[in-house]
């Protein structure tokens, strides 16, 4: 069954809204240029009990920044910049989701050092932004990565209208949704969130008990 990660949560109302639907992961962004940057709210978000595992997203952080998030209760660290393998190893590969921004010339073979991470996340490339762009990249690249045995989170432009197709086409380890569930950057849309989980439930209907 495909894992579900809802990223870009910035406030407790959205955290409660999303968590009641039962995603596997929720994500909080610690990158100041992002409109979804949580800053000092991170501790409150991490301290709040949820069923979902908590992922903190960084772009080229120091180890001290990562360690603080782990000490506050982060379950996983998502590295969304140009981080090297040494930082990932220092964190612990089993707690790292390594993101890559994908262009048409993307080559997964040169990312092999990160193969032991918990998962790799493939997102659309954008010159000005690290994630949350609403852009879709060439899913054939993700399909090839899945065939090669990588645990892939598919991200980039996913929403309730296309997530079922994405799952059927790519068969990823997980899907990651952020901007596709928003009213505006940093604020989740309850109707879109509800629709997403209705779509996912339709793909995996509960067995009928006779």
C-alpha cells in the first residue's frame, strides 16, 4: 500500500485536520524563504501528539539545526537541498528522506550513495523554489527509479485530481502532497484534503464482511 505524506503544514488547525484522515507522515518546512516556513512554531507542531510520523524539511542545514529538530521530536529529516552523504550518515540514514529536484537530464545512478536512506523523494525542478511549486516532472524517471528498486516518494504537482493516476502509473513507495491541498500557500483546504482521502479510499476499498 502506498504511503501518504502531507507536507507544508504550518499551523495546529491544519495539523489536526490532516491527521484525522490518517496519513502516514506530516511535514513541516524549516526553510526561511518558503511561504510554508514554520520557524519558532516547529516545537509546538512537534510536541502535538499525532498518529502520523513527523518529518522536518530542511534545505542545506547544519547538523546542529537537524539535531535540534530531532531532539524536539522529529521522526524523520527530509533533506531537500544539495546536502552530501556525510550529513545523512551523521543523522542516521534510516531517518533520512533525501529529496532530488528532477529535470529531464536527471540521473539516479549518481545518487546511489543515498540508496540506504529511508526513502528518496523526487520533486519537480524549479530555479527559484525547493518544493511546493505545483509543477509535475516526467513520471517516466520516477517509474524507472521504482523499477531499479529505490523506495521513491513521488512529489511535484500532485492533487486529488491526479494522485490516483500517479499511483497507478508510477507505483511509488509513497506520494507527497503540499500545494495541491491548499487554499493558498501555507493554508490547507479542508475540501481538498477530504477529497484526497476519498480518492485514496476508493483505490483501496475496505473488504466486505458477509
